C-alpha cells in the first residue's frame, strides 16, 4: 500500500500527519509513505527526522489586506498555486498512491486537489473546532472529512463527516516519566515544560523570561523552555534579568523541542498555547497545564479550546492580555506547591483524552480504500 500525506506550516499540522503515518506503519509495515511539504516549511525537518521521505512544492497563503504590497503578494500566491498544483500532479503520478490524506496548512490544498483530479481517493483531517480555510475549500473533493471534535461538524454539514479525535503520536502514549527524566538528565526537583509554538510567541517568551531567570537564581524548579524560531533574543533577555542560562544546570533552553514525548512525560507542569494537537497530547499524558491561548487565530478558537479544559478542571488559563511574568509564577507556584492539586488536574485531564483517534482514522482509511 502507498500512502501520500500532506500537511505543513506549523507543528499542529505536521504532527497529526506523522501520527497517522506511524499508526499505519504499525498496522501495515509494508506500507510506502511519501510526504509533500512546502519547500521552506518546518515539515522538511520534522518529517526527515521521523524517517519518512518528503518531496517539496512551493506555496503561500493569501494576504487579507488591500494595500498595494498585499495585492502584489496575492498575485504571486496565485502563480505559486498554479505551479504547485502542476508540481503536485507530477509527484503524485510518479509515486502512484493508493490514498491521499491531508492534515491542513496551505500545502495540503494543491496536493489534495491534484490527487483528487487524478482519481486518488482523498481524506482530510481537521484538528480544530473552527476549521482552517484550506480544509473548508477541500471538503467536496474528498471521500470523507475527519474532525477532532463534534463542534466542527457544522462547518462540513454538506459532506460526509466523521468525528475521530486528534491523532496522538504513539510515543506520547507510551512515554514513561521516570525513564524520560533519566534520559534527559533530570533530578528529583519539579519540572516545568514551556513553549509558545514552533515559531515562538513574544508575549509568552517575555513572561517566561522572568520565570526562567528566577529559577536560575533559586534552583527551585527544572525548566525546559523552547523559545521558537523567532525567539533567538530570549537567552539575552534572561541574561539581562540576571541569569546566565549556560551557568545553570537546571535550565534547558532551546529554539525547538524535537523530543516532545520525553519532555512532556518528564514534566510536572506544562505552560503553553492552546493548539488542538498540543491539548490532545496534554490530555493523553494527563499533564496539569497553564494555557495561554493565542489571540491571533481565526474566531479565537484557542480560547475555546482552552476553556474546555478549564471548565473540566483539567487546566488553568491566562489570557495574553493579562499575561505577566509575576502572574505566571503565582499560578505555577500555586499548582506545583500542592501534590493533591496536581493529581486532580491529572485525573481530569486524562478523563478528556481520546486515545484511540489513530485507530479511528485508520478504520476510516480502510473503509474508503475498500469502497474506492
């Protein structure tokens, strides 16, 4: 069997595709995989690290403004869309897949569109309660739309839709806390894991700089923090606040977390945005969390994602407009100082988890293949 996957731009689109591929490989070890990603997207690194082949096309999104610069960029985007569809067709013809699965992001648009035109049965998976524009545009070109939550079904009411949950990597489900801590060289102190997304988040980084600097001084917690590809100024900011990261053995500060299953398994508290896949992984591991929803997303969907956990007693929340280093430390200290509170968050988080999403997606794929 040959499976073509497309999804990129952010880890929130790439990790679901990797999780799907991993589960299919587990069930059908003889399966051949091919990913198609944006030439300069982070999928190039993540897919290669996971050991899968990837081919490249070049695509960009439309600007919503009406300025002359936006108009010029949109004309370029149209030209790229035409060329990327042609390039996708060439790659698809060479690979000759049995099925194509898109997981969102601009890159999945031309790939799924081209595969559909070539007669390849296609599926798409939507991770959020508020679907991205690419998946909404592709909905009538695919055999079935898979959504993570029931709330998303209303956006696909005119097509065949099924609720599967979000796919979670097998490593997330099997990672062991003590083994992960040993591998990461951590001691018995509490561990805080924080990140603001693959690209980084300025407000999150600014608040975490105060927190990390304090931990460097008092050594109370061990910190793993990823500042993202646009946050290379973070170590200097921490230094300005009186802490030299390199001199503190309890600080693990880096641009990106490539070993998230280990880091999350090791953590006692996770501080992060409220992206759909991240929350699914937090629930699967039962991790207490402080969520800082991004306000820069369509229809404020991260806030709604976060509130689902908050209302279930599975997480705390700080809206970005209220975020300060002092408030963040207050909430973290309150949670980490009481083991019973942490355990309650853990129990409530695990109750929300859909841990068989991979199995559900695989079942959908088998049914589509059997009827195509």
